């Protein structure tokens, strides 16, 4: 008897190709079976990794779930479509792996999370970094007082994206499209893991854990959304978290989260599952951790009762940050003398931004507090309806 769980993948191009490869890996282990692919234009045979056979294909997501008998749907479609597709699956009793960000607004997130809960299906949000064994290991270290009292958490992401990246889809680089929220910015999409991971390490994952959010959004590229941004979340326990990100780095490097303590610090390079512990009275200690795949964890949850690693409730605070960015004024356009084209790479770099991003994570200060002349701060929730400070 074949116990492999049948899966439908919605959105198999772009980042969806990663999911195809991951499904192929799990199919080889006998864990899942790719039963269907939902794309507006069907995949060609050479777009389907060898070994996945010929899954049924349709542009009608609901009909595909019915005809394939799918037990899990992986949703990797444009951000504004997430909620409706998730609710379509939930209404049919199909469990979910929903790509991040789960929704473009807090209201849409609540509609999705409440609908999924009412339907009684499991939902995993695709923050792969939260599947890392480094996260509980760091939390244990903090609980043991390894670096003293935690005084703040920083996050830094200095990445580079070509101008073509912002043309990859009609919604790319947009805050809204045809009147619908998209909120495709540096902190909400490509470097969203830095925000979600910082919140997780601070133990601030629920909506009520967030007291205040300050955002500074800017862009060097000719886009609507932000490509160079920072956010400061003040938790209900008055702990500051500052995450800074750019897609215009001069010398791109791996993003990281930095936990500051009274007697040391812990750095976590979340793409590598690598942790560096630096504390008083000890030499630096570097540890490499394993990682649990979130789709595999979802299958284990359904078959063996394993605890779900990233249920919607674990992303409420992250969605509060998305909401703060959504309602903030449009990002500041960097002046022409603040960026330069990178010859031969088709991209824009902001001189000095790598150091600025690192300094924000290190000092827990915003770009404006570090002297960036173009930075503009918006506080959420505002104490006055139109509060914008400079």
C-alpha cells in the first residue's frame, strides 16, 4: 500500500521550482507524491524534474484538488492570492504549506488563519529558517543565561538584486496592483526571514507581543516598494528588535540575526544554520545545526502527530510588521547621488549601505539615527493619525 501523501503544488515557476525539487526529494523517500500542478500555463515536460512523472495539471485549483484527491496543497503563488487559495483548500479539507509572507495585510492574514482554523486543517507558513534546529538551541542558551540578560535583537540582510528581479512578475516591486495590496518589499518578502527569525529568537511571535513598530522605507531602484529599509519593533516587554535590509548591497553577504546580551552575543546566519556564541569568560564557539524541512514536518504532523513548526499563530507578530509597512507612507526615493549602477551586473548599489545595515543590527538604531540623510521614520500604531517623524 502506497502511504505517500498526495500533494498539489500551486505556483511551480520562480520560487516554485525549489518546491518541485523538494517534493522530488521527499517523493524519493516515499513521503509524498506530486499528484498535481496548478499553473495558468501548464509546465512543459522539461520543467518537471525527472522522477516526478506526469502530474495532473490544471489552472483550476479547486477542481485539481478534487480530481487528484490531494491531502496537502503547497501554495507558492503571488502574495495577494494566498488567502483565497488557502481558503479554497481548507474548505475541501486539504492541509496547507503556505509560502511567506502569508498575506499582504493583517486583515487578510486573519481571514486566512481564522478560516483555516474553522475548517480544522493544518497550515504551515513557509519560513524555512524557523525549521532550523539553531532556533530552539539559541532559545535554550538564552534561557540558561549564556549571554546574560537579553537587551535587544538585531537583523541584517545585505543582498543584491538585478533590476530584472523587479520585472520578474507584474506584482514584483509593487505595494499595490490594480487596487489590491501586494507589499513586495525587502523586509516583507526576500528578507522576511530576518524579521521572522529575530521575532522568534526574542520570543515575540504573537500579535500581542508587539507594542510599537517604527519603519524607514526607501528605494534606489525604479520601483514602488522598498529595497533599502529598516524596522524597529518594540515588544510588549520593552525589548527592541531592529532589522535592516537592502537589495542594493555593494558586496552582498549572508543575512544574519544578532542577539545582544549583557554578557555576550549570539549571531545566527540563518541560511547556513550556523551559530556563533561570544560570551564573557569563554572563547568564541561556533556550531552548525541541522534543519527540519517544513513540508516534511507537515506530513509528520498529519501522520504521526508531530508538532507543527510554523503555524499561522507563530507569524502574527511578523504580520504586524507587514501591516506597519503596508500603512506607512510610500518609500522614499533615494536621490540620484545616493546610488550608482554596477557595471556589467544590471543592478544598483547604494555606497555605504552594507555598513549601514550592519551598524543598525549592531547598535539597534534606525538608519536615520545612524545619520542617513534620506531616512524617514513612521511609527505604528501612530499616537496621532498622521504621525510621521523625520
